[in-house]
C-alpha cells in the first residue's frame, strides 16, 4: 500500500519516529487521520462563516424591505 522506505527517506523525522515505535503503519494512519480531522474542521469553519454572512445579508434586505413598506 505505502512504500515506507521511500516515505522515510523523504521525511527523516517520520523515519526516526517509526523506528522508535516499531509500528510504522500505525504512526502514518494516525497522522493521516489528524490531517483529515483538521481539514474537516477548517471546512466546517468556512461553511459556518459563509452561512453567518448570508444570514446578515438576508436580515439587512428584510429590514430594507420593511423600511420601504412604512
């Protein structure tokens, strides 16, 4: 699945980490999972920020519409 020797040559920090623990695949899976989790959190933050901006736009348009009716 992964060519661990090639990855270890590319990232020496991971090579040292995996040689100490003895279970290289576990370390890579944990790092991959952490990366996916951080990516999902960033995407959720962007989604909620855009929803908040859309709510503000709707409220201002609604207030303008009420002002015109008065």
